[in-house]
C-alpha cells in the first residue's frame, strides 16, 4: 500500500579530507502524497543522491525528521526500511546477484522484508509458474530464461529485472536512482516505459532522480529542481503536464541562473 513521505528540515553534512565540512542537504523539507510520482533533476552536487540515500536509510541526517506514512524512520537503517522502501540503482549489479538464476533473484526479492524460508521452497513449481506469468508481460523472453544466471543477461535485461524485483512486494515507496543512465538510448527508453507502467499500475509513491531532461518532462506527476542541497523549483499538476524537454531546460536555466551541464542536457 502506497504511503506518504515527509521530510522536515533535513540537513546532511559530509567531511572532506583536511577537515572541511560540506553541506549536502540544507534544511530541506518535502511532502509527497501517497501514490504521487515525483521526478528530481539538478546539477552534479545538488543533493539528489543524498536525498535518495536519506529516504532509503543509507544516510542518517544530522538534523531533521523523516516519516514514511505515520512512521518516524529518521534513525532507521536501510535494511529495516526494506519492508516499505524499495530502491533501483543506476548499476543493476547492486540490486541483482550474478551467480544466481533469474528465478532465484526474483525469489529473493519476493522475500524482502519477510522471514526467510528454506531456499529450496522459494523456487517451487508454483512460484516458477508465477514468475513465468509475471515476466511474459514485459517481453525480452525472460520468462523462458528463468534458470539462466543473471550475470549472463544484457545490461538492459538486468535493469528491467531489477525494476520488476523492486516492485514485486508492492512497496510503500519506490526510489529510482538514475536507473536508466547506464543504458543505451533504445534499451533505456524501454526500461523507462516499463517502469512507468509498473508505477502507474501499482500506484506506487515514487521518487525518480534522473539526468535525462526528456524523461523528467515526460514522466511523473511532479518535478523538483534541486541545487545546493535545497529545492529551488517545484512544478506540479497541469504545469508539469505541459512541460516539454525544451521548456524544462529553460525553466532549469531560470532556476539555476544559467547553470546547466552538457551531461544534464544529454541525459
């Protein structure tokens, strides 16, 4: 069941060699409604990844509070949040296991946040049929390759599998951390389209960080522009639906006073 997100006055500081302290997030506050789909853009160093890490629980803020639904999770580490929060990384090897088969990876995803049952029971015939039916919807013939080691899949196939694994348990919150940026444009577009279908079908509360301005304009209900550890623009509803890649780039330039990197435009 999708739930709301609440960040209240979040500050995160990192120490550099030599003792300098650098703010990554500066008293950032954000409210996200259940089932809301939010995309986030910003230049390198804007705080996008730190925002995702704070929500996932891999970074604990020095100041502020984090809530998922009515739960205060500010100090809760990522492994304890995994029953509510699912994350898909830029690198699919971070969410999948090379040496295990497709069906074994899916079984592990299905058990996320639950008590572990014996592994041999996790891949019985009933579950195998369930996985075949699930994968058949998304193409790439993965339903007929359940026994293949995941390390032998292409990057796009592996990332598609990572997205499916990320939503199997219908998490309260889905975090997409530049999950198409390492893929070639054709496969990236496929993964993005199927991601959108899964998010919409399940009504997931979703935060997607991306460097691709076209995807940022096209997908999601709301768009945040970040810079210097704060949110500098919050685009919603009809205004978000009317965005194009070009109009978003203009809006980005205005919000950041012309700061726009080639990488951000190229996505």
